């Protein structure tokens, strides 16, 4: 029997989502151990997205199988949250169809990235935002953000490694909004290339600094060359907001 859950976590003290021997504390393993304790059987957790070290989530979706259905799902949810540390929580637990796959069945995912744009840092927000102290041209950043809407090859904004990975993605929303000292970038897409959101944010901030223009960002996107793009934004400002299914 398969169950699904909506999960939130502060990624600061995790080395990322995915369990790997010797890596340290991961979200996947932490959840697996908590559910195994509450359900009294081994549990393998599958997630909708593999967030990196320091990245947060308010709407991660997970699934797992159990050999017998719990008599009280709400009680299991309470038990798991009682076991988990304060930086991760199960927001909702429910029965799922047996073939539900949180990653492959997803049709759209949304991320947000938070920037604290002020001369002085905010100590209370340092774990969940990027402090950019210099002034930023938000109108120019808005124009740059719009460049990414549509279907494109995001090879220029894909994290480099030795593994060949698909990089064509469809972006349905890419925008940045200012509220006081806060800049929030939001993106919705059918899927993401590795480190794609942080790389986009790094590029958009360079536009805000006047180091390049929206037209130049479009050229970088078309070039499919990671060497031409800006360095990535740091991980702590990034949140997986939600995952959508049909």
C-alpha cells in the first residue's frame, strides 16, 4: 500500500535531500527513519525533487509503501512529527494510488528564491535568503527574468558535471517582485536542469548590478554554454514551493 505526504523543511543543517552513504544528515533518510519508527517497519522514501545542500522546501511531496495500512493515518502523522527534529515536518499524510510516483507523475514544480537587498544584513533571515548589499535595478531584472519563459535548452544554466543530462525545459512563469528590502524570484516549470534555478538567479542579479542586459541573457541562453553564464546564487535563498499533479 502506498502513501503520500506533503513535507516542509529548513535545509540549512541537511547535506541535501538524497541519502548517500557517508554524506551526513539528509532529508530523505531523516524521514525514512521517522516513518519506520512510527510504522514499525522499514520505509523507503521517494521524493518529487532532490534539493541540494542548504535548500529548503514548503511543498515537497514524498511517497512510500507499507505492508499493512495504519488504522489511524492522523495518528501516524502526529507520531512522525513528534519524532522529527524541528527543522522538518509532515504537513499532510494520506493514502495514494499504488502506482503514484511523486517525481515522474509531476507535471509542474514551483520554486522561489528570496533576496534581502539592503546595505545591512538581516541576522534573522540569513538562513533563508541571499544578502545582496548593493542596489539592484529591479526593472532590468524583470526583463531578464522574462527571457526564460517558454521552452528552451537550459544548458547554459545547468550545473556542470561529467554526466550527460537533458537540459530542454518548459518554463511557464519566471518573474521577480520587490517588496521593501525583499526581492522574490518565482519560477514554474515542467522540470528543471541541475542547479538551474540558482544559476538563473545568479544571472538575473548580475543584470540588476548592470553587468549585463536582458538581451545579453537571451544570447547566453541560446549559446548553451555554461562558461558564459554567471556563477550560481547561494543555496540558502531557494525554496521548493509546490508540486502539481494531474
